């Protein structure tokens, strides 16, 4: 990157800057005329001495050649103009002044708009260039930097640069031109007044920037401390578990308080100095009008100066301080953004950054990797010159199954990074098929080699998007264009190119399915299922699918099939005598295995205000309960629950299992409900306070009669609940028909999961085998009906969350392995990728992945040395060196280090 901001600006925007400068120059004559017209209005039109009588006239719009009389001996008339009376001349001059105001305003509008456009284009260019550099950071450097600090620099610290870039060259010319024009005009009217104005301006230009130097230094300190604070806050979020588990939250508060105190001191000093400079600047600006009023007034009184000239000079000076002040502010901003730019540029050009040419887009399939991996005297050192690897030598076919074993300090992790071309060696060489690894572009290494570490990262996308992420190498086809959007698309494309951005459409077809062995849509799910099965992730995705939601309007085929599975499940349970395991939803009955809330709602919410406890605050539900005469019953149920909880659980430890089963009131809230119950026993429903009544009426909505067995849902209460359900349904269909999708035995519920649609009811409480039996039967039915692939397809839409946090660590690793396998890489590098799994899972996973890779190569740095028996070639490392290599049988018999590692497991 350019080290100086102005060089960067001029390099990428000189054409636009020159265009705007021409507009600035063109605006100056109009600005000068706007300063001169007030004098003409007063001295020519307002001063009645120029008119002998009412019919007298003066010329208007008469233009003579400047200095024509001195050169030619007589005036040279360029435009004759025309004569006007005093009133007409006044109107003509005033409207001319108004026109000049509009013209000058239009110039400012156009110039400022073009400056803003230029600044935003350059900001877009800069941010793209910085992002491009992030994508080219060396892996070892990426591990050291704090993501929050980099994000802060990219988002916030370069933001002021966008506002300044448009002003960088144009503003000093524009403001300087205005100030110089005003000074020249004052000087023309009176030399001494002009000298006074110029002297004050020079004092301001010299003194104010000098006083602001300390403010700039403080601004640099503020920026660095604020950036460090952002990184520290990021550490608090990432280390939340450690902070809470070690009770260090108060230390962290103290540390953050100290940082905030430092920032406060810096900012307070900035405010003090900034407002002192502002005070001094305003004082100097007001001294000149004082001198003008005093000296100019004296000259007018003594007849040495015309009143119109004094007014014009005062008007001209009125326009002089703002551009001078803005110029001083521009100079401060220039220094400030230069500091910001230098700091950003320094952070975004680390040593060993990947050359841009290595990541050049290749819109074709790269050739396969063939031949041998030849490693000769390979070495790697870190930034402190510590040797991580030293003298690594081996030769093995790229299609072989290679195991790398060693203890935690053996350096095997770094060998995996080198083989994946993610880290550049410090010495020696590594070749694949006779080609140096360092010369292979990303189009080859990124497509023909797959890499999975022990902590793979997942993007906050669906399982499907993460699975195929490794195939987004180039845009196969632009599928986003509509006939009426082509012009707009071309305009956006040209704008992207103009700002140095890449002109590719992210909404196009980027996934190269053919590389995954998928040549038509019908092959997608079977191929994906095959890969998921290889990494033992199929069942997880299947369960995601069961919990997934399918919109029957978009997928009527799946909805119809699920309805068939619902009928088949019911018939199967009936044939086996297990129909009592599921209590189906019935519009005419109360389901005692469901909560009171579920029985009242009798459907699946589509809007969040009808979900969970939010439902209880909805006026439409309260109206329905009131009309059905259910309000007193709910209150009495709540009072009974509270009384029972207080009587039975008061004094029990919070960890007691009863609190899990009867989770109406927490142990901490029991004392408060004890008081509420005592007050309620002394009062009637109408006399109790609103807060106590609300607290008690909330309790029964999670009550399940079959589970809690308190006998609160009597026949009378059931009848009222069913009546309230009917009223609620009718009200909702008329007022908010899209809020809830109600249960219907003959219809698919698009707001409910696949599992809930098949089950269409609740499992019977008290039957220990109910869950396992229904799960097994449901799976068998879906397999028999050929719906397993459809359920998996729905499961692939499951969003994994930020960094995959909705998955377990084992699930994340399995998905990362599947992501690498589906590319069908020539060489699969797994860097302790199964370390988070138990030994049984590892024993199952290794042969499965070996089979999935078939005749393609694998290099696996193993956590357990005994697993190397599955591989053709074993490399044993110790202290950054290869101490043994060969087949497992050879090393197991004659090698000492491998046997030692196996014995230590």
C-alpha cells in the first residue's frame, strides 16, 4: 500500500479531482461578482445623489474592456447595456444578486455532491483493498491478530478517510479560492483594510495549527487506546466461560475501568485544548470587524470612504472567516487522517503476505495432482526465530495414505499446514508432481487439496451452504439477471470496476457441483447422504430434518408424504396395540398430555407475540378467557399450584429434583409466592391486587395434567377451556388470520416441524418406552415410505449458528470433514481433525474416510499413534524432526518412537 495518503488519493482519483477543480475555478468569478454587487446596490441604486430626478437613468449591464482607456486612450465598450430608472435599477441589481446567490449555491451543491461521490468511491476502494489483504494474510499472522481490532479498523477507523478523500485536494482550492477572492476584493476597496484582514488571517493560519499539534498527538493516543479496548472486549466475549468459572469478573471490571479512565483523561484534555483553540480562533475573527467598524466608520465620516464600499467590505469579510476556519479544520483533519491511514496501512501489510497473483480467479477446472510429494530439508521458524521444524525429508506418492504421529511438541501440526500450502517454509523445499508447492496458485491447492484442522470454522449458514462452501471457487453462471435489471447490473458492474472492486455477482451460480460428482439435481441428496454417512453425520442431519419446518406451498410433495406418514404411524400403533403411546390432538377434546397453553392455542404460532408467555399478554386471549368464564378457574388453578409448591417445597435445596419436575416456581421465588398465597387466602378474586392476580394466573399455563397430576383440570374446567379455544379461534380468524396455524387432523401444519406433523399429538406421560418406541417406529415408517432423503434434505437447511455454535464440537468437526470430502480432493490433509472425538468414534471414522477417499491421497496428523495401522506410510516426528518413517509394520517391529507412542496411549 502507498505509505502517504495523498499519493494514494492522487493515484486513484486524479481524473475526478481535476474535473472538480475546473468547476471550482469556474465558480470564482461568480463569487467575486456576488461580493461586488452589494456595493453597486448601495452606491448606484440606493444613493439618490446619482439621480437628478425621477426620470433620470443609469446604465445597467454595461461592460467595458478592463484598462481599455489606459491602452487605447478611450474606453472600449464590450456591451452597451441599457438605461434604467432608480427603482428599476434597484430591482435589476437585487435580482442579479439573487441570481448570483443561486448560481454560487448551485456550484457548491454540484461540487460537494461530486466530492461526496468521490470520497465514497475511494472509501469503497480502500475497504475492498483492506479486505483483500485480510484474505491474503499469512495463516500464522491471522492467528496472532485480534479479529475485533481488525474489524474496528476496517469499519470505523477508515470511515473518516472517506469523508476527507473528497476534500483532500478540492477543498483547499475551493476554500482558498474563496478566501483569496474575498481578500482581493477588500484590498481593491481599501489597501489598509485589506492589510488588516490579511494580517489577522496570517496569524490564524500560523498560530492555530501550531496549537492543534498536541490535539493531534492526543487523537492518535485516543485511537490506539480505543482500538485496544475493542480487542479487550472481544477477549471478554470469547473468554466468558473462563471468566465465570474462575470468578475473575471483578478483575476484568477493574481492568476495563482502568482503560476507560485512560481514554477519559485523553478525551478530556482534547476537549480542553480544542475549545481553547476554538475560543482563540473566534476572538481573532471578531477583532477584524472591530477594526473595520472603527477605521471604516472614521473614513466614511471624514468623507474618505463611501458607505456602500464599507458595507461591501463588511459583507466580504463576513464570507472570509468561514473558509479560513474551514481551511484550518481541513489541515487538522488532514493530519488526523494521515495518522489513521499510516496506522491502518501498517497493520494491513504483514511480512509474508500472499501474493495477489496466487489468488487469481481461474474459471476452469485445475489439473489433478499427480506424482510424488518430495520434501527436502524443510524448515520452519516463527517470528521469534524459534525452530518449529528442522531438516524434514521424505518422498511419498500424492495418492498414498500417510499418517503423521508424534507428541504435542513434535511439530506435526506445522507439517500439516506446510503440506496444505497454508504456511510458507523458512528453508528447504516441497514439491508435488515436480512443481514447487510455493508456486502453486490457490486455484490448484484450494481445489485439489482439502484441509481440516482440529478447530474447523463454520459459517453462520445452513448445513448445505457449509457443506458446499469448498466448491465456491468460481462463478459458473450468472443466474441473477432479469431482463429489466440488465442495465442496472451493468451500471453496478462498471461502478465496481471503477473503484477497484471485483466485478463478480455473489448471487450467481458459484457451486461447482460437477467437482463433487453431482451432474444433475436428482444426484444431490444421494451424494450428500453418502458423504454424511462417511463422517457419521447422517443421523444428526436426519434429526435436524425431523425438527425442521417445511412450507407446504413450496414443497407440496413433502407435505403430502408427511400426511401419509401420520396415517401410517397411527395405523401401525393401532396394529401393535401401542396406540395409547400418542395422545392425538382432537378439536373437540382436551389433551391432558399437553400444557394448558397448548390446549388453548391449539395450533402453532406463526408470529412471535403468540409464542410462549407472550401469548398470555395478548388482549385477544384475555378476552376469550373472560367470555368463556375461565378467568376464575385459571386463578384458582394458579393459587392451588402456588399453595402446593409452597407447602411441599419450601426449605428444599434448589438442586432438588422436584424443582425440575414441578418447574412452575423457582426456589428463589418461593418466599415471594408464600406471601402471595397468604394474602390471597385472606382476599377474594376481586379484592386481591393486580400484581398478585397476574402472578398466580401465569402459573397454570405450563401445567400438564398427565404429568403433574394435581387434579386441577376437572370436567367443568375442560369444558370452559374448549369454549375459550373456540372463541379464541374465531376471534383470531377474523382479526389476525395469519398469526396461528391451527391443528387439523386432515391438513399439514406448515408452522410445525416434520416430527410434530407425523406425531400430531403428545407422547403419553408415564410410559418410559414411549419416546424410544415412537422414534424407532417413525424412522422405520419414513424409510419404508422412501421419505428419509426428503427429511435429510430439510435437515440440510438447518442453520448452524455463529461459528457453528448450534452444533456440538463433534458435530462441527464432522461437518468440516464432510465439507472437505465432498470436494473429492486429490490430497486430503487432516490436522488432528478427530481430536475432539472419543476413541471409539475415531476408530470408526478413520477407516470410513479412508474408504471415501478411495484411490486419492490422505495425510492425517493423528492424535493417537495406534490409528496409523490403517495407513500405508507413517511419519514419526519428535522435536520438529522426522525420527522414523516407513510402513506401520516396519516401524512397529523395528521402530522405538512409534512403539513408545502407542504404549503411552
